[in-house]
C-alpha cells in the first residue's frame, strides 16, 4: 500500500517561492541585454546598406553641370549617375573612372585620359572626346550620337550596341575595338584605323570611309525582316 506524501509546511512553501523569485531575477538581465541589443540606436540589424549618393566634389573638382575641371585628377573616381552636362573636362585624368549612366551631354573631354573607364549606358550626345585616350574603355549601350572622337585612341575599347549615329571618328584609332551591333549610321571615319575591329551586325549606313584603314567599304544594309 502506497503511503501519501506529507504536504510541505508553510515555511517550506515560502522558501520555494523565494527561490523561484531569485532564479527569475538572475535570468532577467540576460533577456534585458538581448532586448537592448535589438533596439540600441545606431545599430542596423536588417543588413541594408546605406543608399549611395553621388559625390559633390572630387579632388577639388565640383561634380555638377557645366563644371570647370580642366586637367582634374579623377582617376578611379566613382561617378556613376552623375550629371556633368556641358562640363569642361579637357585634359582630365579619368582612367578607370566609373561613369556608368552618367550624363555627359555636350561635355568637353578633349585630350582626357579615359583608359579603362566604365562608360556603360553613358549619355554623351554632342560630347567631345577629340584626341582623348579611351584604350580598353567600356562604352556598351552608350548614347553618344553626334559626339566627336577625332584623333581619339579607342584601341580595344568595347563599343558594343552603342548609338553613335553621325559621330566623328576622323583619324581615330579603333584597332581591335568591339563595335558589334553599334549604330554608326552617317558617322565619319575619314582616315580612321579599324584594323582587327569586330563589326558584326553593326550599322554603317551613309558612313564616310574615305582613306579609312580596314573600314567595311563594301558594307550593305542587312535585309529588312518580313
């Protein structure tokens, strides 16, 4: 026969209650610390990065439309999405600068160094790159109709799918450049050098190829699709 266990005395119950309170108070700081860590000001727990905003000045050059930055040192500068409409950047050093989506409409980059620069999807209609160096530059999807590259060096530049209608390439060097699918209608290649250039699906309707080396003088507009 199983004997009934004696009930704890009132004193024992009081001791048990006190022990429970003490144990609870010891656990509270850990929870409080965790809660404080989640809500501390200045701590980002979501993992989101701060939104990038274009610089207003780089090495003394004000990044703004119509800025005067002749000869400025902007090498490796992060300038994507900036507005440099009508800027004077003659002789500026822009080697390997990031100019993706930048607005260079009407800007003057005569004699500038843009070797290895990223000009993907740049807006540069009417811009001047005369005698500039763009060796290995990336101009994929560039919108630069009516721009000037007279005497410029675009050796091994990637100009794929760029819009360069009525652009001027007089005496320009485009050896080993990638012009595939570029629109070069009515462009001027007089005296230019296109040796080794990739021109698959590029458009040259009405282009001037007088005295041009390796220009596709027999180019014909592809038949229209039905």
